[in-house]
C-alpha cells in the first residue's frame, strides 16, 4: 500500500510541473466549472474539506470526517492533531465550542455529514482568533442556504457493518424580504462496536486486559435561526444549536494475571461495566448585530450562552476467578453516578476599517466557563446501594478569559504584511470537596491561577506574479489544561487502575515559524518549526504492586519541524487528484526529575489522497485514503503505521435534484491502532479497532428555489473571524 501511495504521489508531482506552464488556461477552466466542487481545496492559508461534495463522506459523523481530513490525525483517546501538532481547537460555524475531552467527543459524534457543508483546517490563525490552540484551528461549517423563497434538502441512509445503522437529515431555509429563517435536523441510530487490548509487565507480573465495548448512544441534532436586515447597513440575528447524545452502553473486560518468569496463569478478573443510563446535551444560543457601510467599516458584536449537561450512570461488577479459569473466589459491584454541568457565557465585539494601504482591525472579548462535576460511588451490598463517601466528590471549576487584539493589514506593491498582537488575562479557580480517607473529615483542595500573556502573529507575503506566492509567518499559542485534568480526585477505572487529575498542571505554550510557497492553487508547500514548552500529557505510572495510576503531568519540551505539501491536479479532464503530505521530525525531551529523563525522536510521514472520477454528466466516483507512518503519541508511546481506503459512487437522478450514493468505508478493515511504551520500568502495549468497515447506501433530494440570492449571509459569534483570514 505504501508503494502504491508513493507512486501516485510521484505522478502528482510530475503533473504539477506539467501544469505550471498552462496555468492561465487552467484558471479559465476553473472559473467556468461551477456545479462541481473539489472534495479538497487549499486557499488563503487553509485547507478546506468540502464534505457536501465528497461521495465518501456519506453516513459519517464529524469525528470520523476529521480522521479523513488532510493533515488531521486522531489517537485512540480521540485527541486531535493537525499537521502532526496536538492542541487543536475545534470551532463550529466560526465559534469555539469550549468543549474538552469526552464532552467534545460526544459533540463531534452528534454532528452528521448530511448537515456539514465543509471543514476548514487553519494551522496558523491570526491574532483575531483565541490564543488557545497551539496545533491550529479546525472549523466545522454547517449547511445554510442563501436562496430566496422556500428551499432545502432531505437525506436518508442505511449502513451495514457488524450491526445496521440508519440516518436521516432535513435542511430548511425561507428567505423573503428582510427576513431569513433557517433550520436543520439530523439523527443517527445504531450501535458502535469496539475491541481493544491492554497488556503490561509490572512487578514480575503480566497483566493482559481484553475488552469488548458496545456503545449504544444515538445522536440527535438540530438548529434554528433567523436573520433580519433592518436596512442595507444594519442586521440582527438569533440562532440556537442543540446536540443531544443519549443511550446505554456495555463493556466486558477479561484480565489475565500471570507470573512474568514462568508465564503461568495466577488469576482472572472478569469485569462487566453496564452504562445503563447516559444523557449528554449541548445547547448554544447566540445574538448577533452587524453594521457595515460602503466605506469599508465593519462592526460586529455577539452575545453567547451555552451549556452542557451530562448524566451518566453505570454499574461495574467484578468477578475474581482462580487460575483454573472456573472457580470464583470473590465478587463485588460498585455503582457510579457522574454528573457534569458546564455553563458558558461570552461577549465580543470586533471593528475594522480601511487604513493607509490596507485595513486596521481591533476587538475585545470576555468569556466565562463554570464547570460543576459530581461523582457519587455506591458499594452494592446484598442488592443495596451504600454511598462510599471516601470515593465520592464534587469539583467546581471557574475560568474567565479577558482578551483584546489589534491587527493591521498593509500592502505595498507585491508585498503584503499582516501583523497583530493579542493579550489575554486568565483567571481560574477550582475547588474539590471530598471526604478524607484517613480521618473521614470534609476536605477542600483549591486550584487558583492568574496569568497574563501576549500572543503576537506576523504573516508576510511576496507575490512576484499572479501564479506564485512566498510567505513567512510567526505566531504564539497556548493550551490550557482541561477541567478534568485539574480535578485532583482519584477515580477508579477498574480493580487495578485509576485516574487522578493534577491541580498543579501548568498551561503549555507553543511558538511556530513557517516558510511557505504557493503555485496558483496547484501546489502549496509550508515548512514549519514549532517549539512547545511545559508539554503536558497523560502519564501512566505504577503505584506499588500490580496497580497503576494515570495522571496528566508537565513532562518537558517538544521540538518539531515539518514539511506540508498539498497538490491538486487533473491529469485528465474527468480525473482530479488532491494529495496532502506531511513529513515531520518530532523530538521529546522528557524530564520528570533529575533521575528520570529521556529523549525520544522520530521521523514520520502522513499521506492523504482524494481521487474524483467524473463519469459523464450525472455520475461521479471517489477513491480516497490515508496512510500514517509510525509516530510518537503523547509523551512516551510509539505507534505503528495505519492506512485506510474508502470508495464510493454517486449518481444524479430526478432532474439532477436527487442523488443516489453507495460506498464502502475502510474497505480492507485496516483502521486499527497499536501503541507501545517501555520507559522507567513500566512496559505496556495496546491495540484495538472499531466497526469502521461499512457498506453505506444513501439518497438526498433538493427542493425549492436553487438560485443564490444576492443578500449576504449573516456571520454569527466568531464566524466572521474565519472569513477575514486572507
């Protein structure tokens, strides 16, 4: 597979050279083709994955789509990286989600491809954007029609994997006079099956965990909004987004414990974790006002309120089995209630106007996040639940960020400079309430943090001709710890392992310098160096005997240099190839203390290819795939290579208003993960896979007026920021 990909890549490079001499003709062709958009485009310093134009995007949620997006990689813990850099911030319609960890994963799984227009990857956003996100920004743009009158589309599909799954979606828009009302709905019903193993060697003992996981949660998603054009200068807008994620789940784990010298089995632990009630809801409300005049002055302001509610209940039953794998030596059960309430408040204002030979922009923003988390653990004794106060807690975390920025764009002939600076003041307070295991008394552990930082950004470009451009850039970013990472309470995962937060976890900072070249939309090349300090990652450590604890820690420094290549060519009129290649060297300088240090290095490559074949005027086929070479995950783990291939075909029907699609995802069922760690006396490896190979059938139909209206589309919240990236 690797040889095939490299051969195709070499062919693309040859086509790039061949097409440079005919760039004028190519530009004219691209202008004339308006009905078909490429699945992947690169422009204005970002890569755009046009989900609505991709055949293979059918029946996928946002998390699955990110795995297929150029330059994006997601590890087994669902941590997102862009161009090999972790610390990515996810936006929806130009607005930061403020979701982290499991909450963000649930949100992404609730967004279905039928309601997603495109995904924009921005590795180096300007000072207008929040400083959070050392790996860049991924902005998921939902569908919104701008045509006059009543219009919309409906879609439905069924997928066959290990179990059947169904999806349905509806998009509606009504524009008349000064009003535009819009909304959408989608759901996805079906099970997600996963299998994963976790093996470790610790204190002369071999411990092998084998888990089968069935996730029965179903996402439901809807949005509604209205825009009102008071006149040609003033516009008001209201919008509400809702994402509901609910349903049970079940994991069955068998743990084998053996002597490391003789390999003889000592005992077996069978654990069943029944997530009999899971409800996760996320909603966001936005009010937007915009003023825009003919002189180029633009003022926007947004008020936002969002909340996330999670109610998860599970029953964990442990059975202890003797070495004969038959005789039960003990049993006990515990019941967990995990409740989470996150409230998010935001206000921002942005202003821009013409200035000298460009424009000047400035803005202010304030947001507050209040996170309340409660864990109640009950010992199940003789079918009665008794609260275990020593293993229950509440954690409240409040974080406020106050920001202001100024940004200038100026152009002198072939030279263009965009430079700005953003200042952010962070105020954070956390309090853990729990019972002392020793004294049984109430205890309070507090987390307090105050810090101010400046985040400059500079982007210089030189364009000697219409088909060539050179760029030089610099920016500085921050990644703040998640609320869960700061919670110092110990949470029992199973009989032999637990999770513990770190109240003293510091933010990590990253500075990046990039040098780029762009050849008229045919080739984009960017060389980037990134230095990250106070890098934090989850660390697995032994706690005595055969038990272990996982805790996030600041472990050292990361150096990374990478070359990103993106090319889009058409060897034949009916055949388009878009390829994205990331080659990078990563070095981790790990230092727990003076006695525990290490230097880890790796050279790796990531390849993403999309091929589109236009078969006549009504039919289109797509072959896509990606390859990830061995890499470093987290601070210590080395991963094996992984590759995936997808194939799909679509045909226009019903006077081109309807579309029939058929496709197979993960054609060869190669989407599997494997990692290994051997550091500081602890060796472990893990591997797994999920129900990723699926046969997908789908149908969509457009109705109403399809002519795009001249009125502009409202940009709510932070949505206006992404369009200003030039």
